[in-house]
C-alpha cells in the first residue's frame, strides 16, 4: 500500500541507516548533516501496518516530479513492487504526467530498479556526481 507519510522521524532515521546511506547519499555530504528535503512529499510504502520505506517526491513543475527511493533493508526484495505501486499512485492520484530520477552511473542497483519500475533512459547529465 502507498500513502502520504508525515513521520519525519522515520524518514530521517531510514535515510541515516548505515545500510541505506551509501545508496541514497549525495556527493560531498556526510551522514550527520544529511536529512530529508523540506520541499518534498513523502509517499510511504507499507506492508500492512508496517512502514517498508518511502519515496521522496519533489515537484519540478506542474506536471513533472523527481523521485527518490528509500526502502528499509528488511524489504529490499520488494523494492520493485513498491516502486511500481508508487508510480501507479502518482499517475492516478495527481495531475503528474512525467516522473524523473537522477542516478549516478556507479549505482547499478538504482538503475536496475528504475528500469524494472518502467523508467527509461532519456539522457545523461555529466559532471554531476563526483
């Protein structure tokens, strides 16, 4: 199940989980100062009542959003399932027409997840991940 999430304690604790951190951290930031963006919507992925992680949704314009995935390691085997659910939720519950994401070239797992969730490569941004 996908639902809007406002539990920022859960969001920040999962972002700083030592197993998750290497997959979600940005360049030149450290784990202590890293935190959830303020200008985002958080869509929680749930297995029954248990939170399995979340998707950070940041508006780019009125019909496009950028998405980032943060799944609890306990649920990593279900990441594709949750990603497909969140994409369906976004398209059915909002006026969004396009979902984008930026993936560092070295993050093979994130590339695979995006492909399995139905995303396609449209371009390459150079010199953005150091």
